């Protein structure tokens, strides 16, 4: 993930794929520098690298004390020091990894980021979950399964605060692997110990198995997968839906804990490289179900 650090106070700012820096309201990163312009500079991720471009600012953009030509772009590297409107550096390029999802609290300025699945206001209170659906559209899903299309508006509410969401923009020039691991083509094996104490997810693609670390949230997937397996004779659209109160009783937990476990299960699959991992648990008002079609249940020895 690309990250800038404000040198004055050490605050870290994750970079979205297209980051506007300036004094204007609505800038991705708001500049407080006295000589910065309203729309001062832009940072963009393309061809696997971050580049900085001055947008015709009055007082210039500086990298390690050297002024960029107006309209010129420069590839960023870790350790570079940036100045906006003044050659004195006020920002540090901390890292230059690929972009993540970035959410900014409109009221407080708090910034959160994640690779494939992002929860706001926090991982421990996932009122909204941001991810890409099967068509590649970035959406924000609430606890009742309602979806907000981020292509229509990047500002969404978690019920208390509003968040501006910047999804990672796909880079058409970046080479993609021959076979991507998606929720549609990967087979998920869920292993549960005989005492029902431990559960583990194993991913299988083209004959290669990838075991994930056993986690508490894997038992939620096992419970939902069992329900879907029991409904195998029903129409696909009706298989495996469990009412939330019943699911809470089965898991012996409260609703917030359930939401946290679901979020962590989605995150674990996303971290393992599964595209569309958020759909491993599908949500509709008052119900939850296991979302993968290719799965099996087994015993963890």
C-alpha cells in the first residue's frame, strides 16, 4: 500500500489509486500548507508504480528540494520528501505498495484501509462492509444486506458517520495471472475437529491445496455450509439461509460477535488471494448463508 506521512505529527495517509492533494474541500488529502494551491498535485498508481504530478500550482511541488516542472510526473520511491508550495519538505513517502481500499471519515478525518474487504467504522464493529461484487462493482453492504453502489456515490453512512470510500482502481496495463483464484472457481474445504472446538479452511485450485490458519471464525463458515448442504435438494436461491436469531443460538454468541466473525472470515480469504471473498457469506435482512457453491466438509485430525 502506498503511504504518505505528515512529518509534523507522524500521521499516516494511505494513498488511493488516484489521490488529489490540495486545500480545496473534497481533496483526497487536505493540505494545510500556507502556500499550497486548491488543487495542488495528484498522485496516481499505474503500471505497478506511483507517480506524482504537479497540477499547475502557483508555488510549485518539490521532491527532495527540487521543483517539479508544471505538468511533469515523477515516479515516487520510499524515503523521498515532498513539499507543496514550499521547498521545505513536510511529507515523507513511507511506502509504495499497490493501492488498497481507503475510507475517510468525512466528519473526523479518520482514515481506514484494507486490501480486499474493508469494514467501517472498525473491524470490531463492521456496520458497513466494502468489497467488489461478482461484476467487479465496488459496493458498501450494510448489516441487512442492502448495497450502496460506490460508482454512484462514494460517500456512504454507517448510521453514525459518513465515509468517503476510494476503491483501488484496476490498472488495465498490469499483467494478471493466467488463472485468478475467485470464489467461483476455488473449492473450499472446511475441516472441523471432532470436539467442534477447532475449524480450518483449505482452498483448492487446479489441484493445489492452500490450508489457512485455523481460526474461530472458520466455525461460522462450517455452520453455514452445513445448512446449505442440508438444503441441497432445494432451488439454489433458497439453499442454506439461516435466520440470524437461530444462527446466534447455534453459535452461542451475540450479533456483534457474529458480524465480527463474518468480517474476519471474509478478510482471511481475501488475504489468501481469493477475489470476491466477501461473498463467502451472503447477507439479506435477518438471514445469512454460505455463499460458495464449490465446497466440502471434513474432519480436522
